[in-house]
C-alpha cells in the first residue's frame, strides 16, 4: 500500500480511481474533482459514532464503528469493483486516518492496487488554498459593459487555441441579478475553489490565460483571494460595444428564458434600480417590447460598471472598439492585440 501526498493526487494514472470515503454530506460540501464517493459511514452513522466518542468513550465509538463497517465489508468491495474495474484506486478520508486506512486495508486484501492520500482531504484543501497565492500566472483580463458578449468571445478564444478560465461557467452563474437564468444550481464555495484549481492544473502558466473581469463574488460563490488578487493586477482589455448592439445581443440571449423567471430576476433589483425604472421595464416586457425593457435594465448596469472595473489595479488598460457582435472576429482581434502588447 503506497502513500501519496496532495501534489500527487493530480498525477494519478487515468485508470486509477480516487475514492472519497467520507460521508455523502462531507462529499457534497466539497470534494476533489473526479473523486467518487464510497462512504464508509452514512451521515446518520457518522453522527452516531461521533456522539459516542464525545459522550461515552473513544473505545465505544471505535467498537460501534466496527459493527457498522463490518456488516458492509462485502458491499464496499463490490462497489469499489463497480467504480474501479481495473482495481486501481487511491483512497482518502478527512485527515487520512482510520476511515481511509480501514477501507484501504480491506481493498488490499481484495487484490486492489491501493494508494492512500497522506493527510486526507484536509491536506488537499490546504494545498489548493496555498497555491492560489503561490502560483504565478500570465493573466489577461477581458472587460466590457454588460451585453458585450464576453462569454461568447472567451469561447471563441478557446477555439483559436488560447487558454481560458471561464469563471462564470465554473460558478454556474453569469454574475448579475439575471445570472442564474438557464444555469444549473451553483456549487458550494469550497467546490467552486476545487473546480477552479483543477482547471488551473490543466494549463500552461507560462502562456497567457484569458479570464473575464468579475467582482469578487459571482452569485453565491467567491473567487479565492490569491487568485483574485493576481488577475486584478494583470492587463485589462475592454470591449467597447455600442449600446444598441448590446441591447440586441441581450434581447436574443434572454428571449430563450421563461418569462416568469426574467420578471423574478428583475424584481430582485428593484431597490437598486429604482421602483419606477423596474415598473417601466416590466410594462415594456409584458407588452412584448423586449428591447425597450432591456435598454432600461442596461442603463442601470452601465452605471454600476465603473464600480466593478474599479475593483482592480490593472497594470495597463487597452480598449478595443467593436462595431458588430461577431465573437470569432473579436477573438481574432484580441489575439492580435495581445500579441502586439506582448501580454
């Protein structure tokens, strides 16, 4: 049985399956991307053992744990075989203690090739949070007012072979009051950090990395401080897209969402946008004048844009005038611009 550290967890062979033996609730709070949950205890069983440990004695808690796990030994092996047909696994719990050690021993007896994460998930999390600050990257930040098509442009940059970190994609949120429309539920903050770190592990940090200009929070998740501080001092490229072009773009994008969800999102910003503005926007939207409603909302977001951009101390700011929303054409211009300025 081999013990590995948190760095090596990112270097596992493709056929080796990472098994997280913590409870389903612990796993849901945050886990290593790609890890499979094979819980030694259910949430209720874990609570029972923990209560015995605190209120009775460690010995009684240990014996009760044996009773629970002993009755499920066959199930553990069968589940592990389903999850890892090649019988090559890496196992971890919270601290790399009894839970992972017990299952690792059992699977070794069942002829699995087993590795155990030293320090468990706790060590992995410490590694992740530390390296957000330690790793230095060549970020280029893409900015622009709401409706500038930044998400589409980032996708186009990817198609051109550029490196992109899609923060809104990882957060399942577009960053505004309307940001949850059409998205899956947001991950918890801890999982968002894990997923972001996994993306950073895949790319070459000697090459430039495009990232959208965001505030510290995207919906209900927060960008890790070390990462946020780094890209907020990078070069900023601002897309200057005409107001009418942005209206047309947003009207097309949001026309695909359910009407009641759009209204609900608009009502969320009544206090900030102003009751009369929201009323006018709702009346226009209900009357089918989507572009008029969009224009009212866009005026509000344009006023807040300066504040969000001001959250950075960018090394330099370059502007790109855009006449028409053509994501691929804009992406090609951005590559030329970045090469010219040696970003």
